[in-house]
C-alpha cells in the first residue's frame, strides 16, 4: 500500500507541474496554498454491540477531525467555473463512552463494559470546482486510499473483542462555501464524505465471529477550512 501512496504522490506532482503552463496561458495566476481544516466527524448515530443481550443501540459520539494539505490552482477556468487540485491527508474519529452491557456469552455476575472506536486516515487527491467571486460556493470530488481502524472491546476475557486496521481505496465528495478575506487567506465552511466500498471486517480472537463498521462505510466531516497562499507563480 505504501507503493500505491508513492505512485499517487508522483502522479499528483507531475499533474500539477503539467497544469502550470495551461494555467499561465489562460491568465489564471496559479497559486500554491496550504490547507488546514479542523472539524467534527460523523458516522453511525447508534451502535449495537455484538455480545449485548439487550440489542440496545448505544450513542456514538462525534469527535474532532482535521485535514492538512497543499492546493494548486486555478488549473482551469471554464465559463466562470474555476478548478483547483489538492493533495490532502486527513483524520476522523468516532467512539462511544464505556457502555454497560449484559453479555450473551452466559457469564455470571454484574453488567460488563464494552466500547467502540472507529478512526480513518485518508490520503486523497481532490478536484474542487468554484467561482472567482468573493463569496464562492464550491463542490469537489476526490480519490485515494485510507487506513480504517476498528475496535469493539469488551472488559471480560471471553468477550468477542475485534480490533484491526485496514487499507482500502476511498473516494470522496464534498462542498461548501468560501469567502476571500484580505491578504493571502481564504476561509470556508465545508462538508466532506469519505466512502470506502471494500469490506472492512475483522475476526474476534475468542471466536469465529466477524465484525466491522459496515460496507460501504462512510465518514462525514464538517468544519472550517483555512487556505493560505504560499506562492504565486506569476509574481
């Protein structure tokens, strides 16, 4: 998978350099910018633990997320639409509080604890379509790879705990609205979906039971994005 990441990086760099001459020919003043985007992660609202006799849904908490990367563009201007390309690495996380459950396993005693945690680290190329106005709505699509971590952990030894990390192809779609401020800074409100269609399951070390976040698995992130210009290629 590391080889795939290297290939993606080489393709992105080659693509960005190749677009420089096109952007200059169109008079679009291409810029290289740094992106930082803190936010919140959203996924399944409720979760049923595999070994809970009650089959109750427990609340899944939204946790902090962030993205950081490099944006280049405009690479094209077509009838008022402006296209930017970017390479971004992100992180999103979901978890429950420790939940009191009654095990199906038939062990005697009081209620026991179980907790869930899901995290995702995508590395993706994005193409953003926006306008050249001060207040500019935008949409974007992306593709790359992500590492998804899953932990459903029980406090008792015979519990069907499942833990794994898996790499898989991930695609994304998003949008929002940006505003150009004075100087070299642009701010935006954004929503991105990171979607993996590959099967993400692992096996319990105590049984043959399989568990995972579901297929397909989508993590949604919402937040504020800051885009700071580092260099203008026409200066």
